[in-house]
């Protein structure tokens, strides 16, 4: 929710989703809808036109690769390390095979 809030404050239209959003007893900076990738598709989530998929520390499960394949976005913003703590092997292969890196900004 924090990234969603920051992006919305800059005037972007934001739709936050997570399989396990923060809730009771936790901090939720911005509304996050509970969604499982296996139960939705990009037509029911994203408005028509250009969009970006923002992934912050995607899980080490196949859900990360599924997100890349399921959302028809023009741009991917990925906040993560070099692969030690995020994404599965298939996620990293999907990045290598189907995405072009434009900018890399060290964060750690």
C-alpha cells in the first residue's frame, strides 16, 4: 500500500492488489484489494490504454511469473535485488526472454 499511496500522490491512477494484503492490526497506507492471479485477468483489473505493472519484491513462487504473463502492460517497474530474495527461476527466465531493461537504479 505504501508504494500505491506514493504513486497516487503524484497523480497516477493506482490499483493495488495482493494475495495477502495488510489488514487488522497492520498499517495499510492505501487501499489494497485481495486478488489471486489464478482468479483474475487483466481485462477486469486494468483500464484500457497504457499501463505499468509495479512489482515490489515479488514472491519466489510461480505467481511472479504468472503476473508477468497475465498483465498486458507496456512497462514493468521492479523493486528487488539481483534475484537472491525474490522471484522464481521461471520469473527470472521470463524477464530475460521477454523484457528489455531500460534503467537500473541500485537501492541496496
